[in-house]
C-alpha cells in the first residue's frame, strides 16, 4: 500500500524508506478509528437521556446539555461509546 | 476504491448511525422527534420507564402521523409525569383509575369509530396496573379485539408506592413485601408470578411483542409494526428502575441489556398466538453478572453466597433460551 524505497537508494541516500499514505489510503485507514474521547455524533446521549436534557445541534455541531433539566444520572456518559462525556460534581 | 473489507458497522446498538440512510435511522436520533414525554417530569435519576415511554410513544406518534390519544394507568409513569396541574405529555392524554386503563382505551377507540375519525389509541401502564390490577380489563380488551395498542412498562414491582411485589417481580428479588430474612434469605418466592405476553398470546390477538430499552431499534420496529395493524395489540417493555432495584442510575441501559443477554428477559414477537420472531442473544452472560449490579439481589451474595438460588435463576434463564430459541440467529420477523 505504501511506497518503499529501492535498496540501492537506501544505501546511497538519507531519504525516507517507507513513504506515507496517499489521500485515499489515509481516508480508508481512518475508518478504523474508534474516536476515543472525541464525539462522533452517534446520538446515544441524545437518545438515552430520560429527561430529554441533551439537545442535538445538528450535523457537525454535536450536542448541548440543558442543565436545568439534567438530573445527573450519568446514562449519557455510561452509554457514550468514545468516552467523550464526563460527569462532574458541581462545586458549591 | 474497490474493496470488500468493511469497517462500517450498520447493525449497531447506537441510537443514531450516520452510515444509514435518513429513512433507516431511529426516531430517537431525529431532531424532529416528538419528545412525547418532555423534559421537566419528576422521574428519578436514570428512570428506565421515562425512557421507555418516550421511545415507545415517539415511535407510535410517528407511525400515527401525530394523531394519537394515550390512556394511562395509575403508577409511576402517571404520577411523575402529571402532578396536577402540570403535564409533561405532548399528546392528548387521559388518566382514570389504576385498573381500568384498557377499558378507558376501549371507550376512546369506540368514540373514534362512532365519530368516524382516524385517531389511533394507545393505552399504557406499569406492570402493577397491567399484570395485577388492570388484568381483567386488559383481558376483556384482548377478547373483544378492540383497536388499541396496550404498552406495559415492566419494572418488576410497584415502584411508585414503595417497591411492593407484583406478579411480574422475579424470584429471589427483594421488595418491601418480600424482605429476605433468616439464615437462608430468599426474597420473592420461586414458582409464582405470570408472563402476561404469553397470556396475551393465548387470546390470539393480532400482535404481541416484548421489547427492552436496551435495544431501541428493535423497540421502535415493534411499535411501528404494531401501529400498522388494527385490533388489540400488546407490547411488554422491560424498563429497569434504579430506585426499586437498588442500582446505579447510570446502569439503566446496561441492566436492561444484561437481562436480555443472560436470557432472563426473552425478547420475541408473536402474531395471532404464534411466535414469529425473536431477538437473539449476541453474547450470552451468566445471570450473576445481571444480579450483582442490583441491591435487590444483594442477599444472594452475602455470606454465605446462595449458590443454589443463583443456580435456580440460571435455570430460568436457560429455560427461556431453550423455549424461545434465543441462541439461534435472529428470527425473520424483526
């Protein structure tokens, strides 16, 4: 998949031996990403909130949380597949 | 790029899935969902019933073109959603008594027939209002084949009045009226209770299904299918109750999932009294995984560990798996 330098070139130069991915390869490999810590808009938090306190902002805009209605059950954080939601205790 | 390798998952548990076409996406993923049970209701943290009710009624609203009337039995769902004079419901909604929801729904459906309107009728209640108190009216509604979709949200006890045992409470569970005492604390006794989905099937009504908040797509598909049929229909939805079960509010979905995957809650559907499909177990887990997360089963794990009781519960799960063929690949219907 990736271009590799001939053996003669490797002996005579300091060029990179294994080349990088081209654009289509990079896009293909990126599909394996589990999106750790980054929201990829699977809608789980939006769907599992018993209080409808998660507001969907639309494609690419992710979500907002309406803390007036949030009861802090933590279902959104539990069901988030990439750990992008953290529940923190409120400071008094 | 030509390739046969697929990294995309389309058969997924996630609520939304951008890889599916708009039409295939779940109701809950849509920004236009009805939010039939809206924010501001007074349910506990992580309430499974509030979640299940929104899932089911939103799907029914879409299927009915937002032309729907709901009748509600007394219970948690009624109490937390409509403390007078407030209401969280975004659709016409009526509550009369604990035991007569099915009869009220029958009347509402009859009124629609007389008036010649196409408004669909939904009746809903908890397991107490369905399996115990409202059972006579429910059976009558099935027998007359009234055009009502009855949804039971099963949280396995009377949670609203303080966690008393109902006929849907599982064996060995602790409730306020089945307190485990003595040297071999057992909780609720084995060999009692009933399965209302199976009783509904015995009425040979057009559609009976069980569903769970853990599998949203399956739930929505069943509600949508039920709404496409006229006549008496029954859907039994398993909804964990963090308060009554003594569980972490964040574990609501996880518990519902473990109940399916262990075999303790069989998810199937039936038409005219015959089972036509089931949701297969993806990865079987021992019942202990499910029991350990709940304080209502904590007496089974204290010294000495009640190995025999756990084995009896495992036997129930194994029997469900055999009976509903839960390990076989998903049935054709869903």
